C-alpha cells in the first residue's frame, strides 16, 4: 500500500507572492489547472487514493478548495506545520497517516513531468529510498519504503536520483510563463486538460461566447464563462482563465489572461500576463499597475451576485401587491417546513439557512394561494433587500455537488424565480443543470421579465402542480 504527502512550503515562492499577492500560490493556474492538481492527478494515475496535503501557510485555503477529496475520487486530509524545513519533522508530525505504508512525497512548486497516456507504476523496496531535488533544492519529490520512514538522511538533498519521472521547477515568473506556453503548445495533452478538445491544441470550457467576427487561432486554452468581443483576434498561444471578457477589436497572442479579468477594446497584447488591474512582462520581470479600467481590470464575482436596482424595485412592488391576499389566506393554511443550507453565491461563505415550504393541500384557499404565487411571498423581502434576486439562478442546496457545479458557471446569483422553474424542471437535476448553463449565456433584463411574467401568468391560469418550493430565511 502506498500513500502520498504533498508539502506546500512557503520557502522559495517569494516571486509568486510578489506578482500574485492575493492568489494562493499552490492554486496558481498552469493552463487553467491549479498547480497542486498536477501532483494529485499523478497520485491518482499511480493508484494512490490516500493523500495528505501539508502546508505552513495555505492549508485552510486548500481545504476549502478540495474538502475531503470526493471531487477527485480520493481521500484527502490536511495538516499545518511551522516552516517546512525537515522531511523527518513532517513525517513525525504525520506519523499516524504514514504508518505501515510506502510513501510518495512531493515538496514545493514544480510541474511533474509524466504522460497519462502511458501506464504509470510506482514501486519501492521496504528499505529503499529514491528521490531527486530540483534547482536549488527548494522543490523535490521522494519515494520512501515503509522501513525507512524513521531512518531518513538529513536535508532535502540527501537522496539519490532514481525516480522514473522528473519535474520542472518554477523558480520565477519567467519559468511560470514558459511552462504555460509549453502546455498551451501541446504539452497539456500529456495531462488531464481542463475543458473540452475542439481540435488539435484547442481546449474550450463551458459557456464560452465567440461571435462569428472573432478569429481564434490555436493553440488556445479557454476556461469557463468567457466572452469574446466582435472583431477580436485571439491566439496563437493564449490561455484565458474563467470568467473573462476580451472586448471588441483587441488582438492578443502569446499571453496568459488570469481568471476574472477584463481586457479592453482595440488593444494589442503580446507576450504578457494579464491579471487583475495590471500587466506583467515575464521577460523583464516587471509588473505595471493600470489605473484605467477601460484597459485592464478585475472582474469581481460579487458584481454578478449583487441584485440590480430594477430587480429590487420589482420585488418590493410585488411584495406590496401580495401582502393583502397573503394576510387573508395564510390563517387558513398549514405548512410543514424543513431547514436547509442553500447557496447564495460562488464563495464558500455564500450560504444561508432557509426553510423549505411545501405547497398547501388542495382546498379553495390553497388553490388561490398557488394561483397568486403566494408560496414565494416569504422570499420577496430578501429580494427587495438585495440578498437575492427576483429572477436569477435556481436556488440550490449547499451540497458538494452543487458547489462544484456553480463554480463552473460565469456567476451564480439565485432568485425567487428561475429559468428552471419557468420550464418546470425544478425536480429534474440533469435538466436543471442544462437550464442553468443556458441561463448564464442568455440572461438579460428582457429575458428575466419573460421568465417572471411567464411564471406568474401560468400559475394564475393553471392547476396546482404540488411542487416543493424553497422558502423563508431562518
């Protein structure tokens, strides 16, 4: 049996904190794939299912990203230590996890070199040690037999070379840019690339909008929720992260665009890294902060989640209209409520406790209640206050599956009414996800009005469907 330790020390990554100060270093994207997932994928391909990630700074961030590893079909654990300088110390602090098993150890920020298309096997004698360190020894990986876990040489460089796979250290911004360009140029096919293959050296994520007037020249790697403007020329050799906009008339090539970034109109960008409000030149290792948001700017997810004024106003108006009939009918009806945690945004903190209400039983008062759509009355105060939208994404329970799903959307802002409800697909999970992906693409003010009026008109003229609805905040 073999397990794996993935060590994420802060030593040796000062360059990453300089250029990407607000980004977790071990989640830095390489071809839109977080750095640590290359090591996790290697473990999976080698048949290793029990992995512990040990960090001296970012353990909570990594835990929030991967939870218990179910998303990767692995058993993930997390640990925190002081400054990671001694392999002996780390193993002793995790001795229960390491007990009676061979151990694969990754340490530092580097790109392991392997090819998923060829079988991967790892084996080690009980009293053997194999390993190699990269560059100045800040990055390394080792294979340790179970009989040597308490008898390790001191220092990171005390092992001999002998692993079947090598790795490339990422010691600076030039290494980071060069490795990304190599991945875009075809090396990503050796790994598990994000997105879907659209031809040779072309990978595209979900909900990518490319108008007919845009020219896209492979190699390209495009994330989820990207919108290209008219007349742009994208590529060759570009990597664009999730939820980005490249506006009309811009030419961009040999460039990395980090996630949640806006690129303005009629620009020409070559050989750069665009991130938040700045542009990085990897060749000269300089970063330029740009104050003009019409050129390059960050696209905050909260901007999507914030309810527009016209939605809050309509929610308040509907609340006033429904107050009298709700007050008259409510005493004659009985509801059974169950508490549920529901998602209100893509961040981990965007969760609120809601009661789920079941529509009332068949009666005159019940029929009037359903036809007047009073089953949504208790949510309207929150829509009027901007805590959710009047019309938006379908409200989903806070499950790991749903959290993974909404992370792939350009944004997630649940509403009192949704496109899935408009199509009567609330109880069809697979169809609901397709509806949400379409809504992310087609959403606009008039489309939302169509959804709202369609649901209100249908409820007013139809019989009860007896669907369970989600309800008031605790």
